[in-house]
């Protein structure tokens, strides 16, 4: 379903500045209609969920706690 960015943020609770930044940087697909940014809510939710899972990988070797060492290695 197509929403403007403000409505999408109101519906999902994501920060407006974060979603606008992700659109501008190309992380989220959007269309511009004049000054309004339009996003497909389903596509954005899928991308945001994927992004969250990538940023919150758990290392099962240490009791399910976040492994900062493993996270730093993924950044190299």
C-alpha cells in the first residue's frame, strides 16, 4: 500500500527523520510527488525488518548475547 512518508511513520512508529534519510540515501525506494515522498509500506517494512535483523545478529556461542567482536568483524 502506498503512503506518504509522514503517514507511514505515524502508522509504524518509525522516526520521520530516519525514513526520510533512508529515502534520500537510496536505502528505501520512494517516489516524489511535488514535495511529498511516497513509499510502498509493505516494501519498506520488509527492508526495515531485514536491516534490523542484520544489525542485531546474535552469537549463539555466548548464551545468546550480542557479540561485539563478531559485529566489528562484519564491518571490516
